[in-house]
């Protein structure tokens, strides 16, 4: 297969500008992946690809995932190799690298057989090279890219690595921005305070309540071969609410998404390391914009060996989503702390007393938060950051009155 002509600098600049412009217009992460992939092919050719969102706290794959020209087993084989066998260009290490981009053949000195991913994934599929990148901003991974070339194409070049490296931060920033909720209708401070008081009486405070429709935890059980053997109804509902992506059928008639399989494998990998690894935990956003958490742990038999893995999917607590929102709006730790106290209905003086700050300092922080989030009242701020995600469950157990 002939190598296409190298674009001129002017053509590369125009293609890069169009790519970033389309990324800015993409309404969600899945659309972003599709748009960017189509434009990226104008800068460097590739034959197959996988685009993944990641949880910025753990770097683990989450929803959504987009695959291009890969077979149905691809995601499963790839991630199992990454977690258990790979020692070259691992995503966890790449996320910490000075430049979070690497091509397989260049990294192995032209000897890709040294990499498990080549032996177990690329070569059996007729693939010749991989360029992988971590989309990273502020030191936090927001996504992964895997680009593949078939035999007959030239390996990825250093110049092409630089092209992708120049896109990692702006694309990560765009992925991060999807955590921002749309602006909810503004409420008065009095109305917000009353709602918080009513929610606390019902045991569903805005700070600790669970969001989304159907607040029950979903439970799934996987056997020793990572096959799904049991799932309750809430788990089925939660999975059905998530964006589409690569998935495999199970004996239960329930499709297992690639990210869910990865969570199971991560739990087993942590157990294989003697239990020293942290239990995998990721946050996901449903197609409707609600947040879920997913975490897994291995179950052991009487002899102490792991024989199955339990996975829980449930509506996320506000405390788990607040860091994502703070990151999306680039709030500081102090600004997030003050925002959470505002959500509890505290006035300026109450926040100042709670944090041992002067009221003047608190007002300065609140103004900075308003500027970053694009609101002008406390009610609008609380609505934007909290009520959109956490109100539905609280509403079910809250009686609202007007005086």
C-alpha cells in the first residue's frame, strides 16, 4: 500500500484548525471522537482506531468508547493484554510521560515483537504499527487514542507523533468540558435554602444524595473467565442508559460494554498483584447527562483463590462528581469548597466561619466562581452545578411548599 504524499505546512495548519473547530462544536464525547478521527486522517493516515474516554482520577477506560475497523473481540483482547502482559508504552506510564504520545515500532527500535500488544493483538490482525496517546490536561488523563496501521504502510514517524502530541491538550480540555452541566433555571437564594432544608429533612440532601432516575444499585456477577453470569434489573437499566459503544453479547442476553469488561479485568489484575492495587472505580455519564459510578471487587473461595468478580453500578454521590465539575470549570480547591457550602444554603458569614476566612475573602472567591461558571447569582450557581444532577431523587421524597 503506497504511502500518501506528505501534506504541506499550510495544508497541515488548515487541517489542524478544522479539526479543532469541529472538536469545539461536537455536542458530546462520542461525536467528538467521530469528528476528530475524520479530520485526523487528513493529517496522518491510519487503518483502524480506538478512542476512549477515561476517568481523570484513575485513568481507567470509561464510557464512551469508539472503535473503527476493529473486530468484535478487539477491545477485549487489547485491554487484557494491556493489563496483564504489556511492558511497552503502557497507558498508565504514558500518562506521566513528558510527552504522552508513543509509536510502537519507534519505541522498540524497530523490534515490535518485544511488545505483547504486537504479538497478541496487532500481528494476528495484520496490523503493523500502533501510535497511542493520552489526552491529558492539568496532569489528568481525559482519554486515550490508539491508531493502527496495516502491513505495507510506513511506521508512524516522529513528525506524526508531534502532530498528535500537539492535539492532546486541546482535545483533553474539550473532553473535560463535557462534565459541565447545562445552566438550570435560576432560583432565588431563599428558594434554594428552603429546598435544601426540605431535602435534609427527607434524608436526601443535595450534597450526599444520589442522582438520576432509579436510584437502586445495579449488581453484576462475572465468573472466573470474566463472563457475565448474573445481573439484577437496576444494572440492566443503568447499562441501557449509557451511550452506545463496542459490546459483546452474554448468555443473559445483556450486552457487556468494553469499559465494563475492562473494570472486571482491572479488579482481577489488582488481585493478581497480591491485592496491592486499588479496586477499580470509574465515573460515567448517561446519555441523559446523569452520573453513575462503577466499581468492582474479586470474590474469593474457601481456599482464598478468586473465582468471581462483583460489579456495582449506581447513581453517583455529589461528592464523587464535584471534582469533575471543579476540573471542568477550572475551580480551585478553595472555590469548590465554598461552592459546596453554598449548595448547603450557607450565607457568606456562615461560610466564613466554617472556613476561618473573612467575609471579604469569601465574597472574592464567590465572584471568581461566578466568573468561571458564567452565572451571576447563587441560585443559578447551585442549579448549574448540583440541582441538574441531583434533584430527581431528592424530589421523590421532598414536599415543597410556598409561603
